[in-house]
C-alpha cells in the first residue's frame, strides 16, 4: 500500500507530518505552530504561509488521515464474497492503523476528548465509510437488508472500535495485575456477514 504521508515530501508535507506527530503526542492545544515549525525544520512564517491558521493545519492533518483510510481500503482485495471483501477492507484498515501509531493516537485524542473539536474528523470518517457502503451496495456486493446508516455504523465500529477500546482493556489488565503465565487480552471486533 502506498503511504500517503510519503507521497510528497515538500515543505508543506513535512509541516503536516510534523503536526500529526505532535498533535498525536501532545494534542493540538499542546503543540504550538512554533513547535510544529521546529519539528518540521522550517520557520513559523512558512507554516503560516502554507496553512494560514492552526485550523488550516488541523484540516490538513485530518485530510492525511482520511487519505490513509482511503489508501488502505483501496489496497484490499475487491473480489470474493461480501463477507470476504468486508474482512479484507477491515484488515487493511487495521494494518494501516498498526503501521501508523500517530494516526491512532491522533484519532484517540480528537474523537474521545469532547473539548478537542473532533466532530470534523468524525464527520469526515463517517462520510468516507458511508460512501464505501453505498458503493458496495450499488455494486451488488453489500446486502441491502439493513439501512445504509446501520451498515456505516457497523463498518466504523469494526474498523476503528478496537483502537478506542484496547486502551480500556489494557488499563483493566494493568489494574488487575494480570495473572501468572496469562497473556494480556487483545480486543478484536469482527464483521458479521448478516450485516454486510
């Protein structure tokens, strides 16, 4: 799968990538434009030239995350049963998230912290998922037994639910101290063929 992050290593892309890393680590409020500029090895005025404001920079970071999701979905096999296609897409998104921890950390911050303004990111991911569901339905690949909304929510839960719930599992495991010779549970959300 092509990595949208490395598609263009212009100054603008370096700034966007540095912002993603810093926002994932510190949150948007904890990463000034000056800090982003320093991490990208550019001046603050260049950051402002390319993105104007912090909102412009956040929008570029979120577009990169959407591009990661699109690339992951496009990389999945589009042949087989509806369940196999859904599983391949889910696995491609799961692998992309595993390969890009800054995407996971950013999404956790903006979607789980009410004051973070994550509504835009959620809306963009939801629209991408809805578009994919509609496309699969129109191609006769996805079932039409449930509504587009139900399928979109199910898709989102399958593809990103683990990244939100695994920290909860990790925290409980740590609190309980684990057990001798026991492996920490790893959450797995799988597709149900009837909902495809």
